């Protein structure tokens, strides 16, 4: 096993060590240490056994699935726990992505400024960008939430679809803000210097030999590790918050608004809190996406990819269950990626029906995922891993678990 | 609303606090109308400030009325379904698109006739419109039978209906892409369509006047249906309280079936007219979705006259805003007016006060 392959396997293993403890069934004590060990072993094993092409496909797949996992987590706080019908996930995703890009990017000067216009470029570190994305996304959510959340549930759905559309229009039209309809390029990637021929300044010389053989092609595995770490952190924080009295209050507001109010809970404020927290998580996902793709433009935040897929993930995985949301994200992203192969396989069949159809094979994927959502809503609205109506970890029997 | 409330009597025995009294004033339809008009006036002033002349703004207003006709055709169906079924049907935009494309295909099956001057289309276009309306109505009905009826039987919460309708929106849209492809289409490609010269330099195509007239006729027809016929009364009763309607011997499933037929047919009419006034593209219904929702909420859900009135306001606001704003921001203008309505009076202009 070469040094490059070992490092790549190690990075994949660390990423899996973040993901597996989330996905393993809760309960047994060995869940977290076992998941970490299993993840590390699996990462090294996969790197040693599969061809490099498959390895980079797997890395890309897991990165996108983890990003969608974060989006599903945010939506779960809003829909699963509080019952907000947010059909504008793509809007908050876009706000997060563009905010983080603007905060970390280098403002173009000279000739480049004619081709790329930005409101500002602060050249801040990656983590500052992510934090700013969460904050701005939360502020946008607050502006939406305060007037609309007092009203009926269905009005929120209409309003959020409108907000997402307007956010997309702003990033499409306003050249001065983030380079208008043209892509905003050159978003910096964290830790990229480790993979370049001249390693980072902060890296001690004694360790330079470790990363020396890595090339920029191997960077994706490192970024998967970053995304997986954010997903694990987000899961831990939100799961903790939702198991605390705060989460019980949200569920009370969702199920029995009158009783919650009677017990002294401020119902509108609780709703706003959940909406804003969910939007902040979506903003973080947007930031991570921006640094993953390096160049973003408004067309990346289409309602299909930004909103619709996330809803299918959450509904299939199980609304009200964070583990289910992440499982759903991985499964549905698998289905989405798999239908690409299916669309290819279907091409001869489509060609037999009509000569123009093979060129439209990608829309078969849309058709299939929309039927998937309809089927989940009709036949299993609670999802694969239903919400646990558990009151206490220590209460066993019919009322507990 | 029209009946004076005995408890309120005269001003002297008004026991309400000043804040409550102010809120009651804000929640009246007059106040909503005044604020909407104020927004329109502000838009005209912004247009003047941006350098558009008076005649230009007048022409934009006329075009806005014409656009309002298209929005109205789409939103009366949406409003009707929303009123009876109680959930926002997000697939209505896809039904609008479907109507346009179905009529496009029907039209090409018919032998082309001579153009009915000054209109730009021949008899085959009208036949295609009349065919597309029941076809899309049947599609809407079929979706109800397969999806929404099951949800009704399990007593699902309205959010699941909304979610299913979002799934159906993407389903229909992908079908449209598969059948007709992603390219733009025109009903009559490459045909000159001269505008009529009206006084004050307003140039309007005869087609646009046809669209506006059709909107008024269809709104009148739906109003007549709701107010005069047995079916219309049954629809209003079902919208009010399905359980009571059933107790009084109304077959609510039949009423719901007719509602979908009507809603789908009206959506098709809206789509055909939208296609006539611009071009056919698979995302056209999605673009129209926000203005349509804004019109049905602003007019009062389930109220066709209200939807027409609101659609005309939105159409004018949309066109006038182009004098100082990028035209692609049209849906945003409709959205702002909708949020204003929700803040002031969620029941809308002509909706009932309690609700």
C-alpha cells in the first residue's frame, strides 16, 4: 500500500468514522467507539481494494450525500419537530453559499475586476465564512418568519416558495452583488495548500514529508472529511437540543398548540426559533457546498435540487428523526445517482418509442423521484425510521421506546 | 360583514381598547384596498422618478390589465380548488403548462384555417382551447383519484396534501419535458402580429383584448355557477363544512370531482392564453405560480371575482414596476403584494371577515 493510498484511505476512514456512529442503531454502548473503529477500518479497506476511479466516485458521492444530510437536518428541525412547511430550502442554501463565498473570496482587482464583480471580498478564513453563512441565513429566516409564522401553515409554504424564487432572482440579476448571472469563481478551499507542491506555511517542516506525495487531485477526500465532521457536529448539537426541554417544547407546539401556550410557552417565539435554527443549518450546508464546487451561480439553487430532493430525503428517512433524515439523504442521493445509470440503460428503450426521447432521458429521473415522494406520502408518511415518541431514556415499556 | 354587529352599537358603548380598535380598522377590506392602491401610487412615482413619461406609464398600465387577464384565468381555478379542498395546490402551475402544450398538439392535428383578423389565430386555435380544457380537467381528476382521495380517506393533515401536490407538480413537469422537450414553442411561429393603435399612443394586440374578455367571461360564468346552480351551492357548502354538507345529502366526492374538472379546465385556459401572449416553455406555469397564489389569496380564497380583481392589481403592479426594476423581478412584485395582504387582512379583499 503506497503512502498516497494510505493517506487517502485514512481520510476516507476518518470521514466514515464521523458518519457511521450516526447511522448505527442507538442503544448499545459500543455504538460510538465501534462506529469509529469500523469507519477507519472500512476506509482503509476500501482504499486498498477498489480501483482509484471508483474511490473518487465514492468520495464525491459521500460528500454530496453529507451536504444533503445537513440540509435534511435543518429541514427536520423546521418540519419534523415544529411542523413548518418550508418549500424554500433552496433559498437558504443559496444565501449560505453566496455569503461564505463573498466572505472568503479575494476581491478581484485590475483586469479581473471587469469580468468578476463582487460587493466585497474579505479574504477571511473558511470557518469565518461558514459562521457568516449561518448568521446571514438566520437573519433572512427571521425576516421571513416574523410576518408569516403567525398565519396558517399553508401560507408559510407559499411564502417560502416565493422567498426562494426571489433569492434566486437576486443572485441572477444583481451583477454588483455576486457577479450576476455569471458564475462566481475562485472560492478558496480549506487546507488546499496541503495538496499543493509547496506545502502550507503553518505546517512544520518535520511533517512535510507526510503530505509531500499528495497531489491536488486527492483534495476531495480531505474535503469529505471536513463535510463529514460538520455533519457529525451538526447532528450531535441538534440531536442534543431536540432531546432537551427545548425539543419537547417544539413538539408540544407542533402537536398541541393550545396546551403548550397554557403551560406558559411562547408559541410564536418557539416557532420562530425553530425556523431560524433550521435555516442556519441550511446556510452552513450552503457554505460547505460553495467551497466544495469552487464556482457557484444561481442555477445551482434550482427548486428541484435545493428543495425537492431534500423533502424526499426527509420524508423517506423519517420526519422527526435526525438519524432518519441523514439516512434518507444517503439513500435518496443514492437513488438519484443510480437513476443516472438507469437513464443510460433505458436509452435503447426510449429510442424505440421515439427518436428524440433519449436526449430527454434525464427527465426520467425527475419522474422517478417525484413518484418516490408521492409514494412515501401515500404509503409511509412516517418514513423508514419513524419519530421516537420517547419521553425518557430510563422509562421502558409501552410509554417509553 | 354587511350585517351590523349589535354588540358594537354606538361609539359611546365601545368597550374596546384603542389598540384593539386600531387593529379592527387595519383588518378591514377598505384599509387593505387603500394600502394596495398606495403601493401602486408609490410604484407610479418610482417610475416617474426613474424617467418614464406619463404616456409610457399609461401604456404599462394597459399592458398590466392584459397581463392581469392571464393571471386571473390561472388563479380562478386555483382559488376554487383552494376553497373547496383547503390545501394550496402546488401542481396548478404544471396544469397551466399542460393545458398550453395539449392545445399546441391538438392545434397541429387540425387543418390550418385562415386567420381571424384582427386576432392572430384561426378557428383551430379555439377548437384546441375547447379540447384542452376538459383534457386537463380529466388529468386533474385522475390525480385526485389516485393521490388525494387516498389521503382524504386516511384523514391526512393538509400539509401532506400540499406535499403530494408538490410531488405531482414535478411529476407533471417531467412528463411535459419528456413529451414535448425543453425547447420553446410558438402557436404561430414567425407570424407578424400587428398591434392596434389606440388613443394616447397605447399599442395593444387584439389577442390581449381577447384574453382580458375571456377572463371576464369565465369569471362571470364561475360566479354564476357558484351563485345560481345546484352544483355551485353544493360546492360552497362543501367548502364551508364537508361534514354538514354530507349530512344534508350532498355527495361531496362528486362535488370534489367537479371542482377538479373546473379547476383543471380553467388552468388550461390560463395556460393557452399565457402561451398565446408570449411563448410555450416547460417552466411557464412555475413562473405564473407565485402571481396566481398572490391573486387567489389577495382576492379571498374561493372567490372568483376577488381573484380577478386581485389579478388585475397584480398585473398592473407587475408592468408598472418594469419602469424602474428589472422585468424578471415580476414574481417578486406579486410576492410583496401577497405578503402585504397577509399582514393586513389574510382573508383578502373579498373574503369573509371571520375565518
